[in-house]
């Protein structure tokens, strides 16, 4: 059995995406009203905190929450704005963004260096309790 390496799939997905730096993602949020969607597992968010102003969607529900015909559709994901996906290091977000692009989501991008890059660039992070409480 031959399994295609996931890093090849990530690199292929990134060829079709707008791969953003954390600073550019923050600028788009502040200046253009984009929304960062953190797709990390909730345990990751609990452990490390969240990007200030972001929204959380577990990776397993993302397509269902974006699809307006799904019984799980969420109103926030039907808005006319750019959605910027973020995971820990940029791999899951690239694959997820490509899937949403294939579904027809018009303005989708991802943070290429993920939450790790966001933190290392010194951008604002909030504790899980504060994030969950808003």
C-alpha cells in the first residue's frame, strides 16, 4: 500500500491559496473585517490560548458549519467576508482552506506559520477562559 505523504498534499494545497503571515492576517482582520477561524482541537486551545478576536471551529465540523444547506450551518460562516484559517503550524489549515475553496467559499486563506507563528510574532493571545467567555 502506497500512501501519499501529507506534506505533498499540504504543498499542493498551498499552491491554490493565499498563504498569509500572521502580521498580514492581523492586518486583514483590523483593516478589512476578515475573521480568523482557529481549527485546532479544543484541547490545544485550552492549553495554549487563542488568537485575540478569533473564532473556533473544530476541524471535524468546518465543512458542515460553512455549508448553508447543512443542518449544522452557522450564521457567522455565511457572512460576506474573508475567512482566515489557522491551526498549530499551517498544515491542517492549508488542507482545510483548500477543501473550503473546492466547496466554493470565495474568500478563504490561511496563516502559513499557524498559531506558533502568531505567538512568535508577538501578536495578541488570550487565555482559553477569556476566549470562551466572549
